[in-house]
């Protein structure tokens, strides 16, 4: 901790310090030499880090976990232990070098997480067991053994912590764990088909294009006839090379990021039923979600991944922050995803079952809705072209706008058809299942007991077609599951079947 | 797909209308907004160049916007009044809102976290109040708009009483 903080603060101060250093030292002679600024900055960072170590304390009482931080702005975060819903242990490379970890305690509705930074790795593991065991006890009947008195743990695992394990009150001995999944490096072949690392590559390509202006492509017009052919070939070669570079770069980047993120993945159902996910090469993550807080699962099949029969799996839980979704499996074979998903849901079927489609009126609606975009484009092209005198549109060829419209219209029709084909819903003994999406097919299974309300939304046009968007509200995941463009009678049936009694009395 | 023994049905409308004074409140509210919007648009249009094509397009957009403002004042409040309904029955809140679109929301009071009453300045002139009921889901808040102020107090007290009877974290 004493080391982690200054290092991290130094990291976040690095840019300003360097800027200041270069800015001041290049300002002219006579000023103090650059290294003074560097040293000064580093000293300040270290001072800040050490100070924050001195003023950070956490402790556990019978009912609460408390974290005090801040020297000037004092802050005390308190959370009742029975509100603890998830415990994540994270170690960055710096942490791991020093044998430390960061523990994040997720506490429910308001998404404020308590971070205990710089505890020793063993202590982190014990804390996790303790917190989740306590939250379970507090939630249920009184635990075995006497009520513990407040145990205070200093926020440091220094040499003075004498290596002795702090014993936490009321920890139930663990039963053996069952492993649900483990990384299989054969899955690596799915990495390039997932778009999750697209952002990185897009950035790289963007940077490359900065240099594109330097290439002599513009000079094709000026070239002599004899040269023209040669230059044209050169452009072709250049474009081919660029495509190859992008594809190869894509494969490399996506594979590397897959390995970094999912190294050593293990999904474990702990003895008490909690779910634990450990993964990561440089920064290791260990996430534990209490069984009762897992409310469902989401299976995502992006377009490319669908081509090779792969899928991703996410758990929907309450109080885990970041949209309430915890990634469970990387892009992996669909069969693996469905079987692990079913283990997670503790029910067979939701991820493989045949779903009920939303019918011809939904299809019409989706198609019409999609073509609105085409219509807007048509208007945007037609109005300036025929009614107004816009200078730069004169240069377009006459056949340009109609062809563009045709292409866009056809693409929209394809997307709409795909969206309609993917659309569907279903109901099992324990879950409501909804599948949506055109490019990314997403199937969400939400535990029926986790539904805390319904919204039936009908836009003006949906009312004409007797369709609606049925929204199941929940505290888990994105806090809602939407079945779009579902015929009203089907929607009412689904809602009544999923939550018996919630709609009774309001039916016509 | 229909669960056994249950014929397909549809939702009816909730039983109660909101306060009739809501219409006047909505008219006043839309008028204020409309006047401000007209003023801004006239002011901008005044400074637009005469001939530029984008200025012409923008003027047409303004005309559409002004027409929409008129609709908001003349048509929307009465339609909205007819379509806005609410009901608290059997431990559940059921509210319907919207004038062109329609939103029907249902939440059991056992899952309700908070009950708020809100009175804006103009609403107070007309003796109106909104009641908002929130659940543990960000997608789930239910607002009963423009109730008679006294009624709103009674409903809020009743909702809070029923909500307080359930234990657990309501997720």
C-alpha cells in the first residue's frame, strides 16, 4: 500500500509533470534545470501517497463495514453488511509485484462501491469469504456461534501485521467448490470474431490515416499518361496492403487482448452457492456474486461470431455496478455458453428453447420503422436538390441520389428482416426469455422472481397495429428487459404467466 | 403460449381520472413554453440572411416548430386528460399516461422503495401534485401526474403505509 499509492499517483501525475518540465525548461535559459521539476513532482506524489495511507482506515462492526478516507476532505463510507452483494478482488501488475490486492465491495441499489486498496492477497481472500458469509447470515436467520464484537483491521499488511491471519467472526466453513467452466485455448479462434476490441483497432487505423495525407495519391491527376497506369497499380497495391495490415492487426490485437483478459479463467460455484469468476494475465480479477443476487443471464451473439457458432455469456445480477452485468465467458463455442449459462440459471432450457415469434404485424412495423431512415435520407437529398439552390450538390452525377437510396433501402430491408427473425420470447418454469437484435443477437433470461414491475408502452403507430413494447423492470443487469413489438395479447399472456397475480384485477 | 386455463386478455384502463384542473395547468404550462419558443425562433429568424439556402430551410423548420407549439396548447391537454388514468388496488399501483403514445405501468407496492410528492410553482396555483413511486429498477418509477392536492396527500400516506409493511430489500 505504501508503495502502490505513490506509484499510482505518480502515474496519474506523469503527464502534467512532464508537460510542466518541458514547458518550463524550454522556455529559456536561466530557469532551474528540468530535473528539479521531475524530482519535485515525484516527491509530491510520494507525499500524497504516504499521507493517504496514513488517513485510510477500514473496520468491521457487527452490522457494518466502514471506510474512512481523506486528509482534508474527510469521508466515511458505511454500508450495512447485509447489503453486501458482491465482492471483487482486483490486482494490477504493481499490486501483484507487492503481493497486494484491491477489494471492491458492491452494495446494492445506489451503485456506490467501497474500495479497500492495498490489502494483502490472503487478507483479500478472507475478506471475501467473511463479507459474503456475513451478508448471508444477516439476510437469513442468526448465524451459528456468539455474536462477534467489532473487529478492527488496519488498512495495511505491512511487516508489523506479523503474518498472522486475522480471524473474522462468523465465517461458515466452506464446502467443496464445483467448477462450471475453465478457459480452453481452443476458444482463441473465436477472438477475431468478437468486436469488443474493435475500438483499439479503429484507433490504430485512425492514427494510420493521419499519415495517409502524406501518400502521393492526389498526384494521379498530374501524372503523365505513361505514368498513369503505373500509379494506378501502385494505388491498388497500396489499398490491398492497407487491408491486409488492418486484418492482420485486427487478428493480433483481438487475440492478445483475449489472452490478457481471459488468462486462467475459472468460473466456480462455491460451496454456499455463490458464483466466483477469476481471470486475467496482467491485472487479475476475482469476482464473487452472491447466489441470491444472480437474477439471470445474457447470451450475446454478434454477427461475425454467429457465423462461426460462437457466443458470449454475461450474468445479470443486482448490485455489482457497471450496468449490473458481469462477464462470465469470453467468446466461446455456443454449446459451452449454453451449458454454462444453464448451470448459472440453475435451469435447463432458457438459452436453447424455441421462442415464440412476434408475428406478421411486428414484421411490418420493423420494416416500416427501418425505412423511415431511408425516407429521411430521400427528403434530405430531394429538398436541397430540387427546391433549393445548394452549390455543392450540382457536382453530383444525376444517377447518384436514386442509386444511393436504393442501396440504403435494400440494406435497411435486410437489417429489418434479420431483426424480425431474431425477435422472440418464451417462458420457462423460472425464467422469462427475450431475444432481440439484428447485428448482435441477444438472448436474455430473467428470473421471474426478479421482476418488480411491468411497463406496456405503445407508440402512436404501435397502437394502430395492436403491438406494444413490453418492459419487465428489475433491479438486476440493465434494470429492464424489453420485448419490443410484441402483440398485446401475447404481452399480457407473458406478463401474467411470468408473475401470476401482478396483472390480476387490471384485465379487461 | 397462453398459460393453461387463462384465456388471452388485455389490460383495461385504470379506474380514476386525474384532477380536471390538470387541463388548465397543462394549457398554462404549454403556453409559457410556447411563448418562449416563439420568441427565440422569431429572434433568430430576424437575423437570418435573406437568400441562403440553409436559412430558408431553417425558416421552414421554425414554422413546423411553431405549429407544434400551437397543437401543444390547443389539442394536447384535453386529449392527455382523457388518456391519463391511475388506480391503486389490491396492493398494486397501475398508471396510464401519454397522449399520442400510451404507457401503462404496474408495480406491486411490496417492491416499492420510495414514495415522493412533488408540487411545482404553477401546480400549486391550481392545487395539484404529482406522486412518484420508485422501485429498485431505474426503469420502474411510476408517476401519477396532477392529482388534487388533498387527494395526493391521502394517497401518499396510504402508499407509504402499505409499502412500510413489507420487509427485505425489495429487489
